[in-house]
C-alpha cells in the first residue's frame, strides 16, 4: 500500500512524531524523511473537493470494505464524500440516490457481503443522454472525483464518461442547466477504478475484490460434498462461476485435490473423454472412494463447443457406471461474509483510490488501483481493459496458449502444478531415484497437510522415494520414519492440524541419532515444514555439518505457522486460516456489543511477539486499537485509547473492539488492560475480555492456505531434486554450501530460496521475529479507519505503472 517501508530497507535514525496513542507508527514501519508539515498535507489534501463512490455490475464480497475506506479516508483528508446508490442508475437519476456520507454511516459495513449502497445494470448510462444527466447531477453537487467499484464493463463506462466530460459540460452550459462558474469549477473529472469481481477475470491485478470470499464459499461446499461422496462412493461434478475465466475452477481444483478441472483458457485434448475415464478409474483402483470434477461455467473444447456438467455426468455414467451427481453452485458464490483477505484488500484499495483521486490532474489518465504481490499499484484503466479483452479475443480465435499467457504467470503456475498433480502418472520403477524425507516442526498450522501431500506426490512423480517423519526432529532421532506412497496422503489437502505430528524439539541435542537414521534410511534430502523452530532447526543443521558429514544433505524450510514470523517470507502457511478464525470471532463479538450497547471487548490473539495477527485482524474486523510488541506503547497511550472510546460512545456507534497480541508487553497484560478499561470506563461503557487461544491453530485450512501450501510443496520438491543431483559426488550426496540449506519464502510476489545462514542478520532471535516486517506499513490505515488523528505519509505512494512492463517483469507465485 504505502511504500514508505520496504523489507530490508535501512532504518532511519530520526524518530517519528508521537501521536499520543497506542497507534504511534514505529521507526521501522515508515520512512520518516519528510517534514511534519508535508506529512500534515494528507489531512488537508481533500479540503474543497468532493468524491462520489459507486458500486456497479455484479456484486462481490469486500465491496463494502472498499466503500467504507473511501468514505473514511476521504473525510480524513477533508473532502466531502457522497454515496451513489444503485450504481450508474443512481448517477443518472440523481435526487436521493446521491447522498452525502458520514463517518458513522459506514459503521458495521465491513463484515457484510454484497454492496450496501446497491448495484444495478444501467442501460441509460450507455446512452449519451444518460451520461449527460449523470454529469449534471455531479456538477450540481461539486463532485469532480469518482471512484467506481466494479468489473471491466463498469470501468470502461467510467472511462467513456471521463473522455466525454468536456463536451458534456459544454452541452449543459449551452442548455443553460449549469452556470459558467459551475463549469469552471468542474472543468475535469478524475476517475479511479477498483475491480470488484468474484471471477478474478481482470488483467493487471493479482486478485480482484470478492475472489477469495467466493473461493471460501466454494470450498465450504466441496468439503461438505466430499463427506457424502465418500459415504456412497460417488462422483461429483461441481460447476462454478467463470464464463470467460477459469480462475475459480482452477484454484478450487488445487485446493480440494480434484481429479479433473475444465476451464475456458485451457480446453482438454481431443481424446479427453478416454483420459478422464482412465484417470477416474485409476483413482478408484488406488483406494479412493470418491471423484471430484470441477467445471467452470464457460468450459469449452478445442473447437469452442461448450462442455457442460450434464455432458460430463452422462459420460461418466455411460462409460464407468459410477453413481454421479451434479451440483451447480450458482449465486451462493457471491453471497456470505467477506473473507479477511477481501476486507483487507478492499480497505487498502479504498485508501489508495482516495489518494489517486486527490492527487489527480487533468492530464492524469483514469487508473485502476490493483494488487501486485503485497503492494498496491496504479495502472492505466484502459490498458488493463484492453488486455482483459485480448484474453477473450484469443479464446474466440482458439489461440489458447496466448490466452493462458495473457492471464499472467501466477495463473500459468497454478495450471502447471494442477497438471502435474492430476495428470502425470508416477513412474512404476524407482531405479536411480533419490530418497527425500518430509517432516513437520513446531506448532500445528492449517495447511501443513496440504504441503506434505504436494511434496510427497511431486516427489513420487519425479521418481523419488519419499519418506515421512513423525513428530518432527524428535521422530527423526527416534527413527519414526516410514515410506509414503501416492494414497498415503490422499484427502489431506482440506484437513487441518498436522497428520504427521509436530513438536518444537530442536535437532542439536540429537545429532548423533539423527545422523545414524539419515544413514540407516539413506535420506538424501530433507523438506522441513514448520514455523520459527523449523528455521532455527535448519540453522542448527548447518552448524552440525562441521561435526557430522551425514548432515551434509540439502534441506529446505517451508514456513508454516499462524504467527507469520519466519524470516525470509512475507507469508506463512496457516496464517490466513488463523486470521479468518479471529475475524469470525470478532464479527460475533461486535454483534453482541452492538446489541448490548456501550460495551468494549478486549481480545487476545496469538502470535508470540509477532503482531501480524493482531494488526491484520484489527484491519479486517474494524478494531479501535491493536496493541503489538513491534510498536511500544505507554500508560499515556492506553489512557488516550480509553478517552477515544469515551468520545466514541457519544456517537451512534456505541461499541468498541480492542485487540492485544499475547506478548505485546509483559506488564500491560490482557487482564491489566481489561481492568484499566473497566475502571476508566465506569458509567460510560462496560468491558469484557476474550482470550482466543488454540482455536486459532485449528480448523480446516482456507483456500489461500491450501493453494499456497500446495504450490510451496511443489516448488520445494522441484528445487530439492535439482539440488540433490548437483550435490552428488563420488557415489554419495555431499552438500555443504550455504545455498544447500534454504528457506522457501514469498517476497513481494516471487517465491524465492534464501540460504538460512544469510537470514541470520535479518532475525531478532530473542523475540523470534524478523527485524523488518512488511505489514507494519499498514498500521496507519488501521488508525485512520478507527478515526485517530494521525499523520499519513504520502511521500512514497503507488505511482502509475504500465501493465505491459508489469506483466513482463512478473514472477511466478
């Protein structure tokens, strides 16, 4: 979002200004290189300006988060902000459809699905007469900034509106509907688009608002169907949305381990019927009691002929005689509560949209605010629309390889991993194969099993012998090791916890036993899936190589922990699931507080010393404060937060939500903060506390964690095979270079292998956290949305880029 902080950047020596709240931004989180007056400019950027926000086209979960952010950040900058109800139809009709928004009017919107301000398909706006009426309604209210949240059709309409603006004003002047002064004040119109579409079909952004929530709905249903399918040994054909884009179908297939997926960008080969039936029967032969086939609604064959769910059902029944059922998910995918990811995405995009609008000039092209890795970028709107149309055109012309490339490397990488796991048969012979062991280390995290499954199966496909180690390094020392076949990890993708068992024990004290078992089982490579203990265990293995030659084998650490505190990676497997668990709980607590009125809840989250969960949950749940270790706070800050809540109770929003990271401060405990709030709030509000505890480590993994873990496992095993071959000398494996022991992490938007020894300098070992953490730069957004008077650094905002350059520089995720 704000790019003032970069992982790995040098720390500044100048102290940031204190704000007198627990939200004071730490030195690490922003580059304090501007004067206080320049910082203050953000709070006056919107004075004298007006912004209108509308949602158009199909609704998507997370739109409300974006609307809320646009309203609150707009008001924060001094601008007037208007709701446009019912999309472009409201813009054309005017009147009560365009209403000024207040801070309180967007309260309790964050957790609601759909769009509270309404959306409608509008024929009138497609005609010039309709756009003329829309221009009149905006000019009369002094609105010259328009934020449009919708799909490519909605955004194209906005660009047309902007290009005609001068002519529309001229016509309105000639007709005497607006004065010369009004025309001068509204001489140009700024347009910024946010993409809200569950299909993720817009080129130029990694994820559109609503996609992750739609995946949540789909996976909930797939998990439910899996249990009944196993009971009756059935085949299920599930049809998901995606008329021109197969993203939902493709990620669903990876997230549930589907046997087959049909998507419009990659039609199956001409003999797909035989291949599909062979695949299904092989799965049953290996002991599976069910088959899952995912179909995008726009699926076609290579001749452009539709492939329907019923076609597939009839084929399976006729050829194989399996009991087969069809489930068409339909609009269920659009409904329900937005996921934590979509709330944060909508909020971040909304903040950036306001900045883009208020910084706009007559020469600034209409832009789209989009997501690239964990960064916000601004892209020319029509460039993105054009590439999106190019994908459809390529599919119409049956240039499917080109369509796949235009979708971007992330999409292509998903497709390659799917093909490997679903279509490649493991070789029967393992002659000349290598032996790789897989283990879990540290606390359990949802998604660990998906990573193990992917690692095992990719290893088998490569012809390797794969061993699984139970109970981490302790099991490796005790010889709790067994060989895993294809069916061993069947159905593991959607299961939470750690099926292999996991312990926090480190290897150093057991080097002799571990070395003996490495020799006994002929282990030539080690895949370690876990949290901070997995990373420190890797460092110990590197040290142990000096004494034990047996430890000179390649190893790779896949970060998997709810705390998201492993150096070398922006994200860890399991953190997204924990975040959604916290959000769901906070939603229910807020509902309770809203009903009883004048109640403040203090909630303790996990994370050790890492404040990731508390900060991101605070942003996703709309917290009033989030106390974390990385951002020191004093008793004066606590008093300021209490006073903030006292003032809040005087408004129509009579409730409070405060999050506290479990180790944010050894003296200001959850009980202390609860007692302080209870005492200071007497007669004004009641206080309650909740310690969420180990429920944050449990549950079924989210689609993000399943997909992320699957791709991490595949990438790790591909690296391992290459590294073993590279380390083979004199008839044995001998790996003693720094790059033979790595952490596989996501950095911005690339998956990269980093030697564990090189990460030591980036690690605070006492507090088990990385020294630099990218998410700290989101803290100011949390504060602004909670109505704190702080300074927002706009010195390093997202600059306008070009989609062609961005796409060519993309890294596969």
